[in-house]
């Protein structure tokens, strides 16, 4: 086991159900100890209602002016608050420091501040959950240990401290019923809440702290309480105290004795006491601090030698969690030259070294200094020519002792003049590879040592002797055979072997190299079953016949070479026979199979043979056409195994994604792990639960549903291997109160991705392309792969749609089906679905949107609007929907509950296939209403963009480009679509912008008329972009048409007409029709001066452009006069930095931007 490094910090919350148990006292003293040991420590006072942590540090810091309360309030006001902006430094005696985020500045207004905090509103309106995540990431990146002082009892913010933030929940309690029952209930609920968090979290580790416990007088009563607590606290230790290690020793060392002296005031005993003295309170505090520093790892060492464990934590802190040097060289004056040479060679390899070659050996003081230095070196190189000196042994023994106590990955490299020297070394070192000490060999020695330290192979390091002499077993298997792998691991572990999850070799090493380097007692057990055969690995495995144990778990054909080696079959026999055969093969690889002896007894806790079907079972027949999903099935199994007993896992995803089929396949593939597997349909779950009660023999058939549920819960609490599948549940509240407890598994399928604390969720994705193609071709053998790929992508690789299409392809050729899908998606996907699915994809989507329309009409209206937009995230907001924040939140929840779209961060995204089907079902009336809603949405969101929310621009653009011209029903929405093309051009995609503008222009010309304002605006946008890319002929054609229509509709002196004339003059001049440009420009300038005035920016643009055209015609004097006059006016009116001014200075023309595009004010 590798010792914990401090590359990332850990958060430990100190919690107590009742006050007065010494929670803050323990936290503050533990923090001081770790700071003194060299750890970077942060303390956070989250007990906002009764702050007091700062009292313990008050002698060593200035008075806090701000704190956590201020951070929270600033978040409430919409400010961005840094995680470390409210830290107060604590300067401890001896030079150590730690940081504190106090509750706040405890003044007259503090209580009012705290009482004004509405935690629910913070999460709902200010996304406080993600703010906390940002703070948490910054804290663990900046510190080694973060202590959180939590509020006592049950509070609104308690879940933050007990579930969301910590890696470790250290709960303090005293020996009385209310303390024990209360704190264990909170710990249990914290673990459940942790599993429901929408963040990636490891399992919550829990550390019980028995406080104020006095055994000096009432010894018998104290012993009774200790016996009781061993049972009550066992679940808290199971996650991190290894089997076989006495957990009571952890309880003993973490029990904080009652001390009358330290019960007064807020003093810190660890500053003055010797924490190595077991009679003092600091001894217990040091145990707690060391466990937290090492993240509760290596608990076996803690139970064997508490002092060694604490010393290891201290050494880790002092070296900052890592080693300063790669090697410590222990040498003598005789080897001084070789030492220097070896140091240089290792340095050339990028490895650092500290050398010790003191003549005559170091004295006592220097020896202690060298020991401290050895602590900073990862490995030790022992240089000895012909004998081992006393200080060699001292340095070596110290290194070995620390390494074995820490259970770290350090090792020794003996470099000796003769093999005789090795006999003077400890047995552990004698078993390691040694190297020759000769000048000509040192380069090879350096290369060999470098190769070993850069290898992760287990044979390059030494470990403490295993309690088992049988060695280790590595199990290779395909994902489909995970259940067998777990059964094999269970049985070989029970037989005394160690089972390793990690492959022992380096990724770059060949398999043969790794196998041959393994110790003789190691075994590689390979399972051959449902998964892909291990053909590539087989030749290498057969080169190590004494370590290779092939095991067949299903009747499959095996290569001849493997049959010659000998294979052990675990199928077709009883569990007892399988177990005996397995253990015999592991003990003696390659031996011919023999009949196993009779198994004398069966135990309840044994692992069942995976091939045995559960005795209580109602799952439908296995889907013979099920394809892929191997990794997802393995993840389901791993997630269920890693979760607390009976903690549910919800498979979530949209309609037709395959959630039910996945759950059924899991039941069939891993059913051998359970005694009970029962399927409960969402609409009939009460009936199915009653049937389960009868099958379990818990109730008679005529019992009520409630009585059956109670009976099932009682029975399952008595059992340890059961799986319940709750299929198609939308509302968590309908189910969570009826979920059973006990040591089984609960699997839920739901379109609703948010189960909060009711269950952890696993989102089911669409099929990978290869699996989607396989699904289609397996059901239609004549389908060409090219057509299958095209169909799979058109159907968005949605399993239900793929199955329906495969059936329809017997009637339609692929190209006709694709055409039908494109033009009439609802019709294409309206044929009957699979026999075990309730209807086609079209019917299911239709039912969902109609049900949503009944429950939340506004949510259904938003989704129908989304069918006309792009299948991309659409950023929504309450103002854009003209709704209150509460109604907006309810709308988003309603949308997700029916599974028609996904919501994330306020954005909504509907899959393209769902859009196509629902869009195809819109009646003309519904289509018009959806188009109007979509137009209002886009216009409202675009208005927010204009107000400064620049991030909306990128998110809105796909929808502005996707919506059909005829579905833009308002002026504001049409201009937003035009502006989207402008943004697209700015991003460098003018080609797509031109195509979209042509689509809008021609579409509006037909539907609205050629003379309508938006149609003319679209033409102006097109002309501008054509001119931008030097297609002046097309720009002139469009500008001329717009100019003629504007003169007729608006008049020659209208601002828009005049601006178009300015642009048209540029088009003419660019085609060398300068005389025409001058005639138009002079006429236009005259009108502008009369209507707008000489100093109007538009007048000045026309004048500046005209001066350039006059110069082109050779009328230099007139051009120069006009240019100077224009430039003087522009500098006075617009300023020197205005783009128009700069263009005039540089004799460049200025073109008017299309309507709606903001005019630049600075160049």
C-alpha cells in the first residue's frame, strides 16, 4: 500500500449532535498539531448560529473583520466571491501558522446577518451549490487539511458540512443514549444525502470520536458502554478498517478522556503537552490528527502501532507530502569516489540524491540529523565494498523501520563489492536485487536503478511480510464476466490469498516480462466466458505455466494450446464443486482436474455461484437482440456494489434510450449474485410488490398493498442478496418512502434525471455508432453497412427508433425510409415498437407532451417552441419567459420529469429526433402558436444579450440560424435572426451567413412581401457581406433594388434611403463606375446637408467617401477641399478615434452597417 501524498487536500468536518461534547476543542487542537507538523491547514467556522472557533486562536491572531457570513451574503447579492478572500492568519508559537475563515465579525449586526440567510433561496436563485463546489476545489488545492466546524443538531445548512463538503465526517459524542442515537442517525442520513449529490464524490468516510469518557472510577459501566459502542460504530469503521484489524483499538486511541483541567476556557493543550504521553489528553488528539492527515488510510498500521502511525503522519507533514530527494546514498570513505560517480550518473537521468560518506561514521548529533534527512528521501542506496559498517546498519535499519511502518513504496538498492557483504544485511534486503560495485559497471547500475524507480511493477519494492504465505492473485476477465470475477475473488481471498485489483506490471512492459518477474507464489487467474477471448495475451500467459490459471465459466471453444495446458471449468457443477476446483487450480496450476471431495457445510455469508438463478424471480425473458452496453452494465454493477446497502441507483434518460432493457439485461447477466430479483412496473408497482410478498412467503395473497409493503420490508431486512427493479418512475416522492432497507440493491429507471437525495443517478447515453449499426444489421441481414451507418445517425442512435426502423426496412428500402424520416418523422416512427415496449416512439412522445400540457401548460408550450429550434442548449431565463423565478424553476422541473428535454444550468436541450417527431405532430394552430412562442423567446433572449450578457450570443446563434423564416413571427425575432448572421460573419463563417441570409430574404419576400421592412433589411445584410468579400456586382444589385423600393416607399430624404444611397455609391465606384458614384454621392450629400445638417455623422460619411471618388476622377482641388472640411468636422463631432475619422485620414471609405448592427464608436 502506498502512503498518502498531499497533492490535494482533504476536508474533515467535525460534527456533534449535542453541544458541550468538545467538538470545537478537538478541531482546534487537531488543527494546531497538524500545522506544527508542517501541514497547510485551514479552519472554517460553519457554526454560524453560535460561532466560537476564533476563541481558541484569539491569542495568536488579529480580530476578524469578515468571515463566512459575509461571503454567503455577497453571493446572495450576486457578487463573485473568492474562496480565500476572507482568511485570517493564525501565528502559533514556534513559527507554525494556520488559516481561519471565521464565522464573521461578531458585532451588533451579526445576528441579523445570519438570520437573513435563506439557504434554499441561495441554492435556487444563486446556484449556491456550484459556488460551494468552486470554493471546495480551491480549498483542497490550496491546503493539505481543511477542518470544518459544523453546527450541532439538525439545521438548514447542516447538509453542507456533513454531506457536500467533507471527505471525512468526524462525529463527536458522549456516552449517553440521546448523543449516540442522534449522531448515528445524522451520520446515516448524511451518507444517503452524499450519494444523491449531483457531484462526483468518493464514499463518505466517518470517524467516531468518543469524548469526555472517564474510566478511572466507574470502570464496569465504562466497559459496558465500550462493548455497546463496538457494535453501534461498526458501520463507521467498515469502510476503512481492514478485515482482521481490531477496530476497537481505533476507538480506544480516539477516545478523548475527561480532563477537569482542560474543561475550563479555550486553551490549546497540544501547545504545552507531550502528545506521546498516553496519560494526557493530547495523546488522543494526536491520534485523531494523524488519522485525518492520512485520510484514514493504512488503518492496519494504526491498530498495530499507533505511535508508528503518528510518526509517519509527522514525517509526511514535514516533507510536504512528497520526498525532497529520490535517493539517500549510505556510503563510507572507501566508496566516496563511486558515490560521487553514481550521484552524477543518476543526476543525468533527472534523479536527485543526498550522499552520506562521513569518515569514521557520524556522531550521535549528526546521526539524528541524517535520520531527519533520510525521511526526505524516497529510496536508499547502500554502497559497501567489503563490509557493512555500524552506521550503515543504523541508517539502513532506520530506513527499513520507517518504510515498513508507513507501508510506503520505498525500497533499498544494495550496491556491493562482493556477495559476501549481502550476508551481513537484513533478510528483507538480501531478497532484493543487488548490483556490483565496480567502476566499469556503475553506468549500468545507474540505468538499472533508474528503470526500477520509474516502474510501477510490484516486484520493484518490498513490503512488510504478508499475513498470508500464499501470495497474490490477479484476476483477468471481460466486463461481461464481472460477477464471476467477484465470486472467484471472494473464494480465493477466503482461502488466504491476497487479491489485487491492479495489474502488477508497467504499461510499457511486455506481458512476458511482467509474468516472469512475478514471485513464484503469485497467480494470474484468467476467466474465459461471455466476453472477448484473450487471444493476444494467450501466448505470453502460456510461457508462465506455473503462474497461469485459466478458468472457463461458460461452455465455449478454447484454443488447442490452452486445452493442452489444462483448464478448470466452473460451470455445470455445484457451487461446492466449483469452489474446490478453483482453489485446487490456484494452488497447483497446470495440474489435471480431479473430482473434488464432498463439501462438508454451506455458510450464509459465502458468495453464490453466478450461474445459479435466484429462487425468487419475475423478470421478463432476456432480449436476444440486446447489443452492446458492456461498460455501462459493469458501471451499474460497480455503482451498486460501492453504494451503502439498499441505496438506490436510478438509470435516467429520455424516452426510447433503453433504460428498461438495460435493467433487464443487468438482472439476467448478474442475477447469479442475488437470491431475489423482482421487477416492479411503474403503473402496477403496488400489485407487483404484493406479488413479491407472496413469493417471499411473507403475506397471504389477499393482503392489502400497504401490509404487503411492510411485510416485504421486514423480510428484505433479514436478507442480504436481493435486487429490486422499479421501472418507469417519474416522481421520486412517489417511490422513496416505499423503498426497502437492508443489504440489497435497488435499481430504478426514470426519465427524470433529478432524484436529489432519493437515489444516485446514472445517465444512459445513446448507443455508440458501432453498436447502433450492429443492432440494425443483426435484425436485417441484407442491410448494407453504409446504409446502416446513415440510418443510425439519422435516428440519433436511439435504441427504440433503431428497432422500429429495422422492422420497417422489410417494407421500405433504406433511401425511401430516410426520405420518409426527413419529411414525416412522426409517421416513420409510428409503427408498433418491440413486444415488450408500450407503444411506438411517436406514441410515447405524444403521450408525454400531452401529459405535460395538462400538468404545466407553459412548459409544454416552451417544448413545442423548441421543436422549431436547433437541437442545441437554449439558454432560458425567467424574464425571457415572462415568469417569476419560482414558476421558472417549476417549469424546468416539469420539463425534465417527462424526459423530453434535458435541463442544465438554466439551459434546455431537446434531442433532434424528439424535435422532429413532435414538430411533425403540430397542427397548423399549434404550429403557429409554437412559432409565436419561439419568436418571443428568441427576441427576449437577444434583448438580454444586448444588455450585456455576451455569453448568450454563442448559445443563441444555433437557434437563430435553425428556425425557419416563416416561423419568425415578430419584427424583433426577425432582426435577431439577421443579427445572428452578422455574428456568424464576425466569427469567420461568412459562407454560412450568406446562405442563411438568402434563405431569410427569399422566404420573407414570399411570405411577407418584397417591400416589407424586414425583407429590405435582409437584402441590406446580404449586400453588406457581399461587399465585404468584394462581390460588388451582387452587392450593387441588392443595394440598387433596396434603394429603388425605399425611394418609393419612404421618400428620397428618409434616413434609410440616404444610407442605402451611400452604400450604393461605394458599390458603383468599386466596379470602376466612379462617375456614376460621384453623381449619386453629390446628389445624396446635398439632400443630407439639407435634411440632417452639415455635421451629422451620416452626412460626413457621404462627404468623406465623395472626396475619394473626386480624387479618382482627377478633381484634386475639389476633393482636397471637401476632405479637409470633412476631417475638421469629424474630429470636432466624432473625435480622432472614431472609425469614420480614421477612414477619412487614411483615404478609406466608410460603409453604413445594416439596420440593427450597432455602429462602432472607437476604432
